[in-house]
C-alpha cells in the first residue's frame, strides 16, 4: 500500500469489469452488449457533428439530449439529468443523496459497483440477503436509515420487480431517496418512470449502452423530481461541467428518435432469450426467469468455473462471479441467433460424456 494514498484510495475495492479481449474471433457474451448495433441515424448524427463544432465546448446540461428524452418519456427536461454513462450518474447519485452517517440498503446479490461506490464515498451500507430463489422481499427495504438502491431487472440474476412492488418500497421510505437502476428495463415489462411525478423521492437511472447499442459512446441519464435533478447538477458542476461530449450528445439524441430500431432489436433479443432458455433447460441447466438481455444459469452436474474456462478456450466469453451464493452460476449475454447457435454447439461438445470428466462438480 503506497504511503501517499488517501484514505479514500485505501478503503476502495475497485469494480472489476468483464474481460475485453482484443481478439475478433472471440464471441463476447460477458458484458451484456447489444449484438445488433445502434440505429444508422446515430452514425449520421455523429458524422454531421464532426464537421461542425468540435472546437467549441458541448452544452453543459446536454439540453438537446434532455429535450429528446423528455419528449420520449412525456416529461419536462427538468425531470432529466444526463451523464457519462449510467455509472457516472450512479456515482453522482451516491454523492447527492446518501450520507456518511446513515446506512443505505441494497440486495446482497446485485450490481457490484454499489459497494464500490459506498466504500469510495464512505457511505455505510447493508446488503440485504435474497430469498433462496434470488427474489427479494419488499418489506426488507422498508424504513431505510439512509436510502435504497435496487437494480431492476437485477444484475446478475435478471429477475424483475413489478412497478407495484417498487411503489410499495418508495412509499415506505418517504424521507429517503429510492434509486431504481434500470439498465435492462427495455427487455422487461414496465419501467418505474411512470411513478416519478407521483413520488419526489424516486430516482430512476437508465443507460444507452444496452437496448440502444451505445456502450461505446458512454451515455446514461436519470429521471426524477426536478429537486433531485438539481442536486445531481450541483454535484456534476462541482466535478466537471462538460461530462458528455458533442458526439455522444448528438448520437444519443438520434438513437432516442429512432423508436423503430429499438423495438426491432429488443424484440429480436427477447425472442432469442426465450429460445435459449428452452434449449439450455434441455441440456440440464437451471435458468432463472430473466427479463434482461442476459440469463443466469447453473448446471446440475458441470461446475460453472470449469464451464467458463472451457467456453473461453472454445472462443466464447461468459461472466463468472467468484462470490458467495452465485459462484456456481454463469451470466450469459444474449447474442444474435447465429452466435447463440454456435454457442450451443460449443456447449454440446463440452458437455458430452467423453469431454465431461474435467467439468464435473
């Protein structure tokens, strides 16, 4: 440990992202990227912006994007905050709404950035155990001392909470902010955005990385009462007024305008997801009922760690978490039909009896 490190650095345990191998032959099914690419209008908008104003700073509040998001969600732009990926929006939210003397709550199995942020910003937290089937009990999140953050659908499990349950949690935390992290909500039945005008303590965080295929552009946003949005802006402007560049603003606004592309690709992914779940069950996997663009699986006989290694050797990257309760599960991103057909072929070879002795539990 370096003697020049601050206390913040010393207490931090950095988030570990999924592997990014620079090998075009590898099929990446480990970081929940969209296999179909963004709307063609995104590239057009970026190209147009490239020829115009790169010598000028972007709009600090990303108004063009906020207006488009407002139109899409039928809200005034004052209900919307835009940031450099949803991870930055979440970081600003921890600073804006959680205190260093009040314990927040989030599920024990969830997005692993939450404890990272809590330690970085010195926010005490309580990890709430899930039920044996990885569902959560709403009552466990009532009356939080410092606030709530829940991913919905949850990562890495893919399980979804209906809006009635979300509303129940919000109602039972009237003096604290409830953050619902909806990175994967476009693959699920309904969003909690419908509740933000009713509850001033609800903040919904979204990303353009998944359903809109803009993981490489880094754009996220939050939707909530204007009082919450003002707090996020105060944090942002105390850190960096220009968090989103001109190209990202233009590209993200174009993606929002192309609703047809969103619906086409999300339906493809959902259809492939349901087909893949059925195929994996035939092969002896237990698959959690996902409402995301990934699935969470365990095999009755083959260990997750061995499967992960054998799949990697076969050219397929999936995500394996060495954490209690989920160490024998794999998270598999839904790729294109062709990618998933090839994935199943590789899996069938790995699981065949003559190759299976090295992967048994």
